[in-house]
């Protein structure tokens, strides 16, 4: 004979079996998972849109470096630079743009925030030591 085990709620006079409770719990869990999945989907779409806009900015930066270098070459061919210092200054202006593009790509791809902060401190110290090394040395002898 089949013996059905039921759990009875005496105050309501209702009978609940294990399968009813399992369906209630599984339905609630599936709703939680559904909302979690939807939230993750929309977050990933937002991150994809942000990354796409960041790539557009990087492309514009790279395009700016490209056109800047072409302009320097054309100006040199047209003899618009009177000294090599003029050309060096033109290249130097593009260097900062190229370096910021490099740094942005490097940060996006390779390092964590704490690594970045440490690297920035090291770069500042290195720049300070280089600037001190490039200063002209004053003569210690005084002519009076």
C-alpha cells in the first residue's frame, strides 16, 4: 500500500506535503536568480558601452598623434623650422599626448589601482632626480 506522509497545519486545517514546500522554495530561488541575472546583464551592457566610448577616445588620441607627426614632417619639408629646437619642441608636444594614451591603455590593461599609485610615486621620484641632475652646477668659488 501507498503511505503518503503529509504535514498538517492544524490551525488552518490545510495539508502540505514536502513537494509543495519544495516548489515554493525553488520558485523563490528562481526569482532571486532571475533578478540577479537581469542585474548582471544590464551592468555588463553598461560596462560594454563605457568601454566602447573609451576605445573611441583612444582612437582619437592615436589619430591626433598620427596627424601631429605628419604635420611635423610636412613643416620640416617646407623648411618652417628655423632651428632643431623648434622641431624638438613640436615633437615634445606630441610626446605628452602619446604618453597619456600609453598610460591610459596600460592602466586599462595591466595594473591594479594600488600598483598604479605606487608606480606614480616612483615616476615622480624619478622625475625629481632627473630634474635635479639636469640643473646647472653653480661655481662654489666666489670672486670678490
